[in-house]
């Protein structure tokens, strides 16, 4: 019980000291960059409606789809330890065939072309 009380006192003291330091350590004289509403470097007086390419969005979604499919294929090397590894191979082949057909469809529809 004595050890737990000591650990709690140390963590409480350390938390209070770090909170006090983080409150008083920063500069208290703000400059013009800190007073502006945007600190990321673009002009805040311009238009906020920039054109967004839907093709970029489509390629990003396709990347996420194929990136997540890797997570489905990760346990595959351990599938040969199962009682029926041919069933796992069948479902893996079906998944890859479905993803390949989807990629071919997007390619033929022109969804992967950047230039119009």
C-alpha cells in the first residue's frame, strides 16, 4: 500500500509541475502570425471554395480498398496449418478475382485516367 501511495504522489506531483511549466513557459507576446486566424500559410481573404478533383477522390478510395485488402491476405501464410487449406485458398482466390475484376472495370471505364 505504501508503494502505491508513493507512485500516486510522484505522478500527481509530476503532472502538476508539468502543467505549471506548460502554462508559464510559452511566450506571452503574440506576433502578427499568431494573431491571424490561419497559421497554415494561405491567404485567409481569398475564396474558401477551391475546386476538388473527383478523380483524386476516386483514386484515393481505390487505394484504401486495395490497401485494406492486404489486411485480409495477411493471415494467408498460416493457412497451410489449417485442417483444410484448400478452402482458404479458394476464398482467397475468389477475393483476388473480385478485386481484379473491379480494378479492370474501373480501368475500362476511365476512372484511373488523370487527364480528360
